[in-house]
C-alpha cells in the first residue's frame, strides 16, 4: 500500500453490471463497462487506501493493487459488500439490475413447439446503496451514482435523499454525450452543500478528483 492521505482507511467499491440468470445459459445484463468504478478503485489505492472491489462481470480490465471480489448477481454483490464491512467509505458505482428473474430455470428453456414464448416473472433486487446507507455498520461516507438523461441536478438531488447516502455523483448519459461506455465523464457532485459541476474529464481524472474529495472528507 502506498503512503498517502487514505493510508489506514478501508474503502468498498462496487462496480460493473450484474447478470441475472434466466436459465443456466442465459441472463439479463446491462451495458456498464465498469470503467469508472475501476478508475475510482485505482485512484483510492494510489492515495493509500485498502480497497475491496466488488465487481460484476465487467469488460474493463480489473484494477491493480486492490482486493477484487467477482460476483454475478445483485444478491451476490450485496452479500459480498456486507461481508466487506466495516469500511470507512463505500462507493457504489455498480449498475445493479433492478430486477431478477424469479422463475430462473434449472435447465435450459426450450421451444416446446407450441409457438408460445415463455413468460418471465421478476422480483425487485435489493438496493445495495440504500442498504449500506441505512446499515447498522454504515460506512462514514457513502457515495452513490446517478445516470440521468434529464434534469440531472434535480433528479440526483432527489436520489440522494431517497437513498440516504452522503454524496451522489451524477452524470448525463444521453447517447449524444458519448459518456456511457466512453473514455470521458462530466459529472455533478451532489453533497449536503449543493451541486458542484465538474468539467468534462477522462474517467481516470474524474476518479482522481473524487478520490481526493473522499480523502478530505475522511481526514
Ligand atoms: O436510482 P438508481 O437505483 O439507478 O441509483 C443508482 C445508484 O444506486 C448507484 O450508485 C447504484 O450503484 C446504486 N444501486 C445499488 N443497488 C441497486 C440499484 C442501484 O447499489 N439494486
């Protein structure tokens, strides 16, 4: 571990998508690459933090210098996050599936010749950010993300209250911004004090700024 302002601190980072199985060979997923979460984990480690990185099946390369825990589903991500406590801070950058398939089959679904497609039943997944925010062993600083397409500041401010977290890192993911899946990000940091608009930066630079703010908050 490098010497730095986060030396002796433990930070939990969730990252990447989750996969929710339909049957043994099929799943429901989303387009999260895990790039921003990975960059945040590396930036925190560079400031000396011990980082537990809980990731779904992300396409981004795994961060270096951190403990990586690979999971598939939202429920597994919650269990891994819970097992990683206590932590000084939790950064929930994962794009967790809102629903899982309750009727997930033990064997591969097959066409039965009737021409009638199967019906999938869904149940709501646990909300990891909310769970950590209201946890008996709540990290001192809990940070969530908000991917918005409209009214970024208003929606993210409402999300901060709803989730019970300290900060929301909001970004505009309208396709024309090229942010989702791209190398850059333009975020608004929502804290108790209001909204702070950051310039468009690489995800690595956004991560370094966020890590520096986290170090200040935990100092
Ligand atoms: O409103 P939404 O659920 O999309 O908020 C996104 C934020 O909540 C992100 O920080 C995401 O990591 C977190 N989240 C979570 N568990 C869920 C859903 C979202 O931790 N089941």
